[in-house]
C-alpha cells in the first residue's frame, strides 16, 4: 500500500494502523489527520478516490473529500453552541420561543438543550419523507413541527438520527435568517480554514469520491457487524424506534447523487477532508496555527458535560451525550474520558481531547455495517493512544 503524507516523530503507530486498515480491515480509499496543540502532526491518505476503483482509477489525493454521514452532527452542533456563546440563543429556552409552529401537538416543553442532547422525544416521523422532500429543508422542518412526541422531553434519550438535522437546521434559520449550510460555511469553516461543507458547492464537487459499502470483519466495537441479539432485533423490527428513526427518509437517498450532496442536511450529509474535520475539532479546543479559537472555555465545558447517559431508546445500547456531541464510552470510544466528538455510520470519525490537545479526523469512501465504532477508526485511535 502506497501511503502518502507526513507523520511527526512519535506518531508512527498511527501510520502503522492506517496501513493495516488497507491490508486487513478492508479500506479502499481513506485519510486520517491529527492535530496536537493546534499544529498538524499526522496527515495521511491512500487508496483510490472512488470506493469501486480499480488499479487504474484516480488515486485519493490530499484534498480528496468524502461524505461523513453522522459525523456531520458534531459540526452542526457547533452552530447552536456558537449562537448561544454570542448571546443569540438560550439553551434552556423552549424551541417554540424561536419557532412558534413547533409548539404544536404538545411540544411546548421541548428545550433547545433537549435537541442537542437527543432528549427531545422526536426521533421519528409518522409519515416519512421521500428523498425529494428531504432535500428541501423547509419540508423537513414542517414535518418535525407536525410530529407528536414519543416520550416526555427531558425524561429519556434516544438517538435522533435524521430528525436532529431538521430540528437544528430550523433553529439556526429562525435565529439568524440564514440556512444552516451557509452559516457553517461563513461562521465556522471559513474562519478556521477547514475543508468541510454542509451543502457541497458545485465548485468543490470534483474533489469528492464515490462512496459505497464494503465488507468489514466482525471485530468492530460498539454496534458490531455481528451485533447483540437485542440490537439485531431492533433493526429487523419495522415497528421499532430504531427502524422508524432511520426510516424518517424512505427510501434513503443515493449518497453519491449530486443533488443530495448539494443539499444541507446537518444530520447526515456533511462532506469533509480528514484534515478539515481534524482542524475543525482543533479549533473548538484551542488556536489552530495561531488562528481563531471557536469555543470559549464555558462553551467547551458545556459541550462535553454529560447530558444523557445509559440505555439509548433508538440505538439499543448505552450511549453518552453532551450538548451535540457523543462522549467517550463503550458505544464510541475516543481517546480518553474527557474526549468528545461524533462518529459517522459506517466509518468516519472526528473528535477532540482537550486534556491532551489532540484533535482527530478520519474519512473513508468505504462504509461498513458499523454504527458508532468502526474497527478502522478504532484502530487509528489505538495507534494515536500509543503515540502519546
């Protein structure tokens, strides 16, 4: 395997794990980047740009980007937290204070805090959206506003896999008057110089590789390719919250469709380079190459303070969430107990660990069956842990 890029002295275990991901764990095209104390120490890429590439296919290059699925949620959460940091949004205010139509069907008690911590009680849509409807952010927001609660807000938690994006995106629009994708581009990605988008500009489309399914070995952490019986049953049961939550768009759009990539779905369709994802997380916890820091210390503390923990009513495993971010735990192990971030279903991962000054990004064009802890990402995290 021809691996390109650089690794600072001491971080060779990350490179070793990256090579093994291709040799043993089925990666086709991927990249990994790590920052420490605001400076890049790992920047590696290998394989082909397209998952179904042959030997003569275009190679993955340093600027190659990929759809990161639910790792988008960590970027999108920063939008609400920054609005709070700027005094424009109260985390303890009812969502309906900013979005009056949302108060329908008994949702007056849903707080902004509940949205970020997956405690809103709105993980499903009784009438799923079609792919065409889902590409219109106003249709998604209207559907969530009409939807009734599954549980009393704040009393339990369950992963809002798709509805999270419409909830968060509409809050950004109501507070700022701008679409969430534009806001992220102008207030987050632009200021910190991160190659990431929620709503891919046409000018960047040529950088993005074709993604697809790959077979992964059965040794993943978290939700495994051979999950526990209770988890498998939840995914098989069409009436379970698990199936209904992930079926809020039915059928799910083709993630290689240019129209899907150009839409702004802040729960699922962010596109990033590994370097861009790592740089974003580095900017949450400190200055990056002398540039702007996004989160103030109080905002950083709020982002990673535990809001939800224990059995997840949707994922059917124990999960931990802060405000918009998964926290280190069995479902999605990061670097250490203070780490926070978000995985993307099937592979991608971004997180930061303020205590060590580490920020991490991994993107791949090969999606496995894992949900929260892909074996390739976890191998890289173990290599990183061994480097420190």
